[in-house]
């Protein structure tokens, strides 16, 4: 998970949630380096996250991946960024 724009990112600790179309949720934490790993069943997921370092009006801001993540049995998915945009 990171703070910033596509080309300029600052890694953040926090939480990442993957939610499938049926509403199932899978949660993991990120380290200070912003990296995370999730083992997910085959399907499509929307990834969101939050970090205690990104606050607005006393609440953690919602961060998100650019698009839907598609998981298959045959191929792991790498380089997924959950980004907290800077207003």
C-alpha cells in the first residue's frame, strides 16, 4: 500500500481488504514497506485499504487499487498497488 500518485509512491503500513462479488472478504496487514500477500480463491476482487498515517477529519481515508484483480489457479498475481491518493 502506498501514498501518492502512480509515479511517486511512499510505502505505508496498514490494512488491505480483498472483497469478491459474493461479498466475501479477505484481510491482511502491510508492513512498514507497504508490501502485502494474500492467498485468495479463484475469482475477481476489489482491493481497498487504509493506513493510520492517512487521516482526514479524524478518520482513516479509504485507499483503493486501480481496478478489479482477477485471480486464477494457474498464475499468481503480482504488482498490485493499493494507493491512497493525496488531495
